[in-house]
């Protein structure tokens, strides 16, 4: 394994069904424009409330990707 340098970005994904879907939503969107995604860390989890009920999960993640040589 060679040494890597990582850059980090912060994203918030949303989902009406689950925390996992919210993370996957953020990662899928990032993958459209960022190459070499390597890891993520969940930094915040919250929900949006409508009509006194949970209507949407909101998950903030830090995503690390390697820089190209």
C-alpha cells in the first residue's frame, strides 16, 4: 500500500426511508463529479418533521478521496 493524501468534503444526504439511504444518496451524488472516493464518516444525523411526524432523514457525512498524482 502506498502513501495517500486525502482531501475531504462535507455533504448532507436526505431520504424519506432511512439513514442508510440518505448516506447512499450523498455518496451517489458525489460520485458523479468526484473521483477516487475512499471513505466516509457520519458526523451528524437529524430528521425533518412535518405534521408532527418524521418526514425525512438528514445525514451529514465527511467524505475522503485520494488526490491524483
